[in-house]
C-alpha cells in the first residue's frame, strides 16, 4: 500500500522536492517526477508554480509513452491531467506571466498589463476577426460570407480557409468544413491548427482512421500540446476499437528529448513583454528564481529570464535594478564576462548601488582579479555594505595577496558583526596559528 503524500510546508523542503522532481523528469523517469512534484504543486509560491508546469510536462511524457504502447486508457488518463494543468498549451514564458507567483502578487500585475496589449489592426487578418465577431454576435451566415469573399480575394491565404472551415463546422455543414480545412492543409501543410481541426471534423463524420492520421500529424508539429495529444489518444483508441489501422506514426519511432529539457521553441513575444513588465514593476521577482536550487532544466528557466530582462532593458536602459538582476542571472548561467558588464552598467546608472558593488567584487574573485575585487568590496563597505560575509571575503582576498594584518582585521570585523560566523572564526584561528 502506498503512503499518503506528505505535505511540504517549508520553502527549503519544497525547493528540495522541486529539484528532485525535475531531475527525475530530465532523466526520463516521469512517473517518479509525478509522484514528487504532486506533493508541492498546490503551493502558491514559485516552487509550486514551476512544479505545476513541469508536472504537466511529466503527465504529457507519461501519456505519450502509454500511447506508444497502445495503452489508450492509461494514455488518456495522463493526457487529461496534463491538459487540465496547462489547457492552453502555454510555454514556460506565458505560463509564468499568467500564474500566481509569490502568494499571488504578480498575477494581478499580469492582468493589468494584459489589458494594455491590443494586437488588432487593419491587416490581412481583419476579415477573420470580423467574421468571428459576426458569428459571436449571432450573424454566422454573415461571417461565412465575409470569409468566402476573402478566399476569392486571396485564395492562397490558408488562414481564411481554416476559419471558414471552423464557421462551416459551427453551421453544422461538415462536408463544406472538410473541403475548406483540406484546402487550408494543402496551402499550409505545417499548420498544426489546420490539421487538428481537419482531424476533429473527419472524426465527427466517422472517418476515424483519417482523423487519427491528421491528429497525429498535428501532434508531430506541436508535441508539447497536451490537449492535442489527448485528442490523438481518443482517436487512436477509437480506430483500434473498429479495427482501422492507423499505421506507425513517425513520432513513435523518434527518440525524443525529455519534455523538461525541450526549450527550442521561440518565445511568445507578447508573453515575454508581459513578464518583462511584471519584473519591471518589482525586479525582486527575479530573486525568487535565483533562490531556487539548481536543476537540470536551469537552461530553460534562465533562458526565459535572460530574454525577458534583456528586452525590459531595451525599453528602460537606465534601470539599475534590472542590470543588477540580469547580472545575477548571467552569473548563474556561467556567463561571467556578460555578468561583469551588466554589473558595471548598473553602477554607472547608480554608483552607490551596494549590492551591485558586492556582486561585481564576487565576479572579480571568480575571474582571478584580486586587486579589483578588493577595491569593489572596500567601496561597498564604505557605502553601507558593512556585512559579515563581505568582510570574510575581503579577509580571504587579503590573505591571498599576502596582507595578513588586513586579513586579520577583516575576519575580526566579520565576527564582531556575527559572533556565530564559524568560517570566519576558523579562518582567524588558522591565520593566528600560521
């Protein structure tokens, strides 16, 4: 009998569970990842938010594995769970921009910034928007007429045929819908939307095997879409039940990367901007990410952060806090020279920025620039950074450079500020013994 999940109430324990769950997912153990991440997925802090996202990925990975084995019922169970967690197929950028983070502080900002974005305009898609608006206002036939005229005007524009097909579905004219959707697929064979809706419409007319093949093709184009994978699972189950072979899909033969490591899709521009606005309002948002334990999927998370911060800085190049935080993220990724440049820029904007001075000092230590590190840390202390860890680091640098007297004073000052600082006490004892 399995034990009931243990509630993980402390942030440190939640961080450890988050790290263990993502490691299991990256190493191809989705069942273990599901068991671990489920324990913290109901938290409303950052580990919980990210745990939910990757729990959806783990269910998706498990569902596809079951689907490859033709275990349709179990595949459907996992894919339903994945689709419930992330129904809109949001990538990590959009997911973070939309979710509660830090006890729900940032979702409110996201809602406000979302209202500022208007992607409309008098472009080629205006007829589509007009047709859909007509449909929603009860004038379905008028919407169909708009798109019929648009297809005559621009017959090679696949989006007109796609949406015309959808309106034909709404009018319950499935033969006309299939004709329009087939046209959309011919014009845009790499359109997952066109293939998905064609597959669903074929399924509604009883052409199960054809439906499964179109949904399979759509899934190959959009492999992270759990809802699409769920539709494919239902179609394959139905095809198997009526004895209509679907064939061995290409994606079953490929050795795919673990879902947690898939970070190749281009970022959603609007979501990136929204997330950037959230960070702009409160740059300490980044600190929540930096406090997370290191995992194998850091590349995905921090790629999102770096791009978001860089774009935010393009809009506000005099924001010292943003430079400081992008410096911290560069450092986390091992991009030390980029981190140094970002810290320098933060200090040009705000010379009294103590945290940036300390960070720059640490970066100089990591790049063996001892004298410059000492200068920056001394300046940080003069400007108010009279912290025990800064004095301890200075003491180590003075000792490295052969100045034992200064090293002694630095270790002593660290102990004055924090009498329980064991490393500083040990360093001072070693110095005295020498």
